[in-house]
C-alpha cells in the first residue's frame, strides 16, 4: 500500500506536461468483480461501471484540491475502496479518506511499525483469524477470541493492531469491498480484570476507526458465549455506536442454534457447532505474514495536512481523555456490578 502523494500527476494546474511525463504511470484499474457482484454494486452502492473511473477521478481531484499534503495513495483501486464504502458519495468518501489517515497519525501506539511480523505473537495466540469459507452472502467471517489474550504478555493495543491488519488485508479484495464482512466474537472466559483493559478511551477510538475511519462494510457482529460482564462492556461501547451499527449486533449467549441462524454451520468450525472441522488459524496467519510488503509504508510517520486543525480530527487525544474520565470512573463500578 503506497502512501506517496501524487497530486502533481492529476492536478491540472500542477507542473508542466514535461514534469508529469517524468512520473511513473499509475497502475491501470482492472475490475475483478463477477457479473453478479457488478449488479450488486450497482443496486446497493450506486456504482455504475460506465462512470466508475470518472468517479475515481472526481475524488482524486478533491483530494488534490482540498488536502494536497495528505500523503495518500491516489491509485484507482485504492480510492475505489472509499467510494464503495460511502456509496459513491464524493464528500463522504473524501471525509472517510481523511479520517483514515488522521486515525493512523493520531494513535502511534497502534499504527507505528504496523506490519504483520510485528504482531506475530497475537496471530499465533489465535486472538483473531478469518474463517476459510465465506458465508452465503459472500462475506468473510472474522473470528475474534479475547480469551486467547494474556494481558501480561502484551498490551491491548497489540490486539487492535492485529485486527486492523486483518481488515486491511481483507479489504484488498473487491469482493469484500462490495459484500462487506461479518464478525464473530467469542467472549468465553473473559474475566473482570481482562475487560477492564477496554475502557471508554480505547472503545471510542476503536469504534471511531471502524465506523468513520476505515473503508469496510461491517454487516453483522455476532457475540457468542458472552458472560454477564458483557453487559458492562456493551454499556461502554453502545454510546459510541451509530444506530445502524448497533442494530447489527446479535447476542447469542451459549445458544448455538441462534448463532446458526446468522452463520450457517457448514462454514463454522466444530467449536461453534459447525461442520467445517477444527478451527485452524494457520492458513490465515501464513497468508497475512506473507503480505509483509503490503504494509511496509507506515502512515503514522507522515505529517498532518497543513490545513488541518485539531478540531478537524476524528480523534483528538487530550479532549477524548478528559471526556472519558468520568466514564472510566463509572465503568469500573458498572463492570463490578455486572460481574
């Protein structure tokens, strides 16, 4: 994923033709969507194949005009992710792109040195993986298992890094850009001490990224084996969720039949009453670790656009910490109560 800014290639007033000729050509976009997915993208995302490159160029021009120092990749395929995530609304796609970079630059604990080899211990723990088969709607299922994390081994931010890289890898697929993903979170064995690491400050940042700072469509979040303490965890999360996302949360408890109404047993591992064999994390780990080259560029080292002010940022660290102080004090009491 390139972070090089190439506005000089596209801005009509930037540079002479001879200057632009010295720059390498941008990779030519080739659509990999099946005819059915082209139709789905047209119906659900307002994507018209005959206007696709025109729309990409419009977004590119907006970036070069309004955020010339953003330092973003401007390739067709990269910008298409943001257009699809916002149903080809130029203004919303531009804001998503700016938020994407802002998030990376304002949380160095997560985004510095962000590459698969750096989070290998998390991958090996099985905290996050992707099931081998897609669901009937063509969506990948991301499986998250907090009980696989030992807080004394590494901080919670390492888990967030692993989830983020997983999503980055998945969103490279045009099929995923159109179909979205499903999350399966198994909260078996989550204790009070472990839950306390996920306070309002972390919750707000993570949800801010997933809702407003990353070009992916989260179609459902299935929670399984949640203990009573999850009421406290969800109480922390819910204020930051948009209504549309909140309505996509499904709490199944220990009821596998309920889970199977959302995710068919044929793609689930035996651990969740499925028929797809034992949960195997090795295939996804190997795929992600083999993608090191995709993540070599570290956006967190780039400077913020010169025309940005702290009020424009999706996450303003100091303000968030002050805003969440009272919530943090109340959160522990809420967790103890639920426990």
